[in-house]
């Protein structure tokens, strides 16, 4: 994020475009450092999220959102749903490594990782769809730069998960092909990490649309 963008974001939030009733204008404040939103009555206190002193607060007017959308957004479907594929993907490289290191429990671990790899594409789809729905609810378009990148990367991640699933179904994970699963699992985990990072820019923390007003 560039300094200009930050400044632009700050300008948007601190200069309400139209006059609004006082109650609305002073009800909420936002932390300029971390984007935490707090009731205006607590603006004399330090930010409870990042600890910066009370000078970080500025007035904040929540955007008007259709209550139905608001309720759906409040479920946080995507941030919850993505944990499942992330756990499974990281498992597909960590568990085979453990299995290779500890041969006495290798059989059990290979069975577990075979199962995880089999269902991985389904978990990836759930993560992807929940993200797409969230993006539809939150933004006017999913064709902005970051959502678009996320869609492409998710497709690549899904294809990779299908390859892992295919290996699991056709051969099962074992000592001979464990390295295949480990390599694919590492690549998948990097992709999942990138997706998470992009997601955090979209709706958590200081560069979120909430922060930008
Ligand atoms: Zn803060």
C-alpha cells in the first residue's frame, strides 16, 4: 500500500461528503492505525486492538448496508470455511513428512493423508464459493484487481487439489509417492497463504473497505 493510497483512504473517512445528523456522525470512531471500529464514547481511550493512544481515532460513518446482506456478512462464512482446505492442504505435506520420519506410525498417517487428499477438492470448492458469495455481498463487483487475482489463484489451487485427490484415489499415499504429495502440498499451502493474505487486505485491518469508508 502506497502512502498516497493511505492518505486518500484517510481523506475519505475524515471528510464526510454530505452533512449528516450529528448522532450518526459521532456514533463511531475508527482507529487510523489498525482500522478497529469503536463506539465514539470511548474515543478518550487508547485503541483496544493495537494499543495506540487516543489520538488515533477519527469519526467514522458506517456505510449503509441492506440489513439482509449485513446479516449474511456477519456470519463470516468465508473466513470460517477457508480453514478446512487450509488444514487439509498443509496436512498433505506435513503428515507424509512425519510418516517418513516415524515409520512405526506411517501406515496410519498415510491412510489419514490419503483421505484428506481425496476430499481436498470439495473443501477447496467450499472455500472458493463462500469467498465468491462474500465478495458479491460486500462489493459491487468481483472484477476489481484483488478479487480477480483471488479467483485465478483459487482456480489454480483447485486444479492442484484435484491432482492430489487423483493421486490419493488411484495410488493412495505411501512411502514411494509421498514426495509427490509433499511437493504438491507445499505449493498448495503457498497458494492458500497468498489467498489468505489477499483476503486480509480486502476485509480485515487498516486497508479494508471499512477503513476507507
Ligand atoms: Zn488500533
